[in-house]
C-alpha cells in the first residue's frame, strides 16, 4: 500500500510543476511577442506595442525582468516624436513646438510653392493633417513636402527638349556618383560589387546605377517603394542646378500614388525593364 501512495504523491507533484511551468512559459511568451515585430513593422503601425524586457539574473540566479523605455527602438518619421502612452506603448505623435528659426537659410520651399519658416514646421503640418488634427490647415497638406531649401523662387520652365534629354543625363549622373563613392570606399561590399559589374559590363551600367540609387533612397519605411519624401536627398540639392529635376521626378510616379516602385524608376530613367531586378542589400530585420 505504501508504494502506490508515494507514486501518487510523486505524480501529483509532477503535475503541479508542469502546470506552473507552462503558466510561466505562457506569460513569458506574452512578453516575448511584441519584440518579434519591432524590426519589420515598427514604422507601419505606429501605435503598436514595443514593450521590451531584458532578462537579468539576480543574486539568487532567478530571472528578473527589467523594463526599458519602449521608445528606445522606435523610429518616428520627420515631424513626429516618440512618446510612451498610458499603456506603456511607444507611439509617434506630432511635434508640438518647432525651434524658432531666425536664419533665412532655414526657410524651405514646398511642393505647393509656399515658403515655410523651417522644415520642422512643414513636417509638423503634414503630421497634423495625417492624424486628422484640427490644426491641419488643408487636407492637401497630407502630401506636403520640401522641394528645396531657401525661399521659393521662380524656376525656369523645363522645356520639352530638355526633358527629353534628362533621363540620359540623370543616368550618367547616378553612375558617376556611384563610381565616385566606390573610389572613396563609401559603398558597402554589396553595392561595390554592383559598381564593379557596371564598370565591366556596359549593358549593366545604367541599370546597376539606377538600382543602387533606388535602394539607397528607400529609407524609412523600408518598403521597396520610394516616397516623395524619400526623394528629398536627390531633389533638394539638385533643384538649384537642374530646373528639370522636379517635373522629371513627378513624372516617375506614373500611377500617381506618391510612391516610386523600382519598375517606375527604371521606366523614367529609360532603362531596359528586364534589367531592373531588385538587388537591394537587405540588412534590416535579419
Ligand atoms: Ca520607402
Ligand atoms: Ca507609383
């Protein structure tokens, strides 16, 4: 009789341990879950929880969880800052105050041909309109972006013959920048290989330069589409030198959805579509 009792007691103890362990595991998984989504979707869903926990061991070797600022790994686009909400979730909210700018060089000219005090004011207005705030002056400002720095000025019209020649000049320019960056060792090994291929194979020259630049422009969100905002690094500095750049880039977005796909980019640069395959270096989320 003694032995079965011991056995039953042992089974009961095992069952209790099992229940406790699986409960702990379930809670742990609940905490773990948000971390999974931090790298790939943090910029697409702005209110998602980014509660992170770091595990340390205390003096007794027990695992303890230390909560860290949910904003640490949160990226907010221009005009927004990260704030932790009541539930401890990271959230991007519109910047409340922009620094007062006195330097006229900080002024910017937008796609609506309006001069603003600073880039911060433009991004903040776009954020208000995106979020449906009553501070939004006009719904069209959802797509407000900076064309160039300085006050708006009269731009010479881009003539048809200038526009006809523009894709060729742009391709040339892109290839030369890529080559310069390779010479200065400023490309990653992945893009250096694309550059070498472009040097050695004439037929790949324009395609590789175009692919590299498109990948380079696709910043945040890294979604294999270049938004008008992401075009800023090439549009703003070229505006003063190339009056055709703005209409050229506008034409690139063929379906007018404010995003330029690799296909659209290749088409507007007049590169053979068969050569425009996605060869971006994927370093994020891996
Ligand atoms: Ca993008
Ligand atoms: Ca498009």
